[in-house]
């Protein structure tokens, strides 16, 4: 079983708590079925796989940050900020 995944019972409690907090009525059986589906989906991909998928460098995000900093601080300031941080 992948690490750090809540149990089906914990998921059921979260579902019931959420429904109650938001004014929804939910039967115990419905909460159990939802929790089972949720738990099965959580098991399909583990945390380590998520780290692998999202741990890569994203040049699009880096470019977006660079563009925002250039708009905010003016051209040429971004390179200086990156070199000072490194």
C-alpha cells in the first residue's frame, strides 16, 4: 500500500464530517461507498510516484515567475536577484 494514505474508515469520517458541516444529509452506507471509491483511487498512485511526477523542473513556471519579476522590478533585475540568491 502506498505510504501516507488515509484508511477507508478515516475517509468515511472525513466525508461524514464534511457533509454535516455543509448541511448535507448522508447515509452511513453512502458514506461507506464514497469512502471505498476514494480509498481505491488513492491507492492507484502513491506519494512517491507523485513526487516523481511533480518533482521535475518546470520551465514554464520559471519563465512565468521571471516575467512577473521583470514587470514588477524592471528589466535586468531578475538576473541580479537570481545570482544573489545562488
